[in-house]
C-alpha cells in the first residue's frame, strides 16, 4: 500500500514536470466593454426609430392612431395610462420586439446591460405618450420595456457569437449578415466601426468570446 502511494505521488510529480499548470484564462462575454460609450447617439437612434415607425404608419398606412397633434399629446397626459385590449401578437410580440430595438440601440453604442434599460423604457414612454392618438397603455409599456430588455439582451449576446473580424471574404460577410439579422440595431450602428474594419488583415482581431 505504501509503495502504491509513493508511485501515485511520483506520477503526479512527473506529470507536473512535463505539463506545467497554466494560468486560467479570463474571458469577457460582453463586447460593449470594447466599444466607446455613446449614450447621446443611442438616444438619437431611439428617437429616430420612433419617428421612422410613426412616419410609416401616418403617411404610408394612413393609420388613424398616428394622426397626432398637440391636442392629442396633451390629452394623453391628461388621460393617463390605461389597460388596452389589443391582440396578443401586438401586445406580446410586436411590443417586446420594438423594445429590444430600443435596448440594443444602447447596447450597440457601448452601454452595458443596466445602462441600456432606460433606453427601452424611454422609447416606450415616448411612443405611448407622444406618437399615438390613443391613451398610453400600461400593458404596452410593460411589454415593451421588460420584454424588450430580455429579448434585447438575448439577441445582443447571440449576435456576439457570429462576430469575428479575423474572418474575411464570404465568411466575414455571412457573419455580419447573420449578426445583423439577429440584432438589427447592431447593423445600423455599424459593427464594422466598433469591432474592426472588414479589410483588417487576418490575425488582427478584437477579443473573441466564448
């Protein structure tokens, strides 16, 4: 038994001699840490997104709810939030998706998870109080804010899995397209500017994440 113990200890010592233990690597799984923080740009993108959607609804679709003016905005503040009865697809699909765009406008401009939350809530408040003739909706604001935060962080992290500026050519284009489809605001903000130019030589890379 003693001989066996000595052999075991000796084998561990020999293994350590041939295969020295290396320091563990510390991975960072949030590319926002490597992007300059631009909160004002993020806010302008949230504002611009709401204006673009309103313009589509008002002038292309000619929706009644989009025919806003100073009186309708004042009335929205006077009436206050109510509980609406819109369709499931509107309240629990469209609103969380729009909230994720607000959220990712901030994430793609270098803000972390917590810093991006006000942008989801702010975009929702702007839309509900200013961009519709209907009274602001409690459930819409909840779905847009909280649903947008959850869906936004998921899509932002998923898009990270495809970004790798060590790639080039068709692979590089394919990665950027997939990343943009998963997180459209990231494509609008331009991942090239923040994570490296497409012409960067091979081997030059921003940190890659697991």
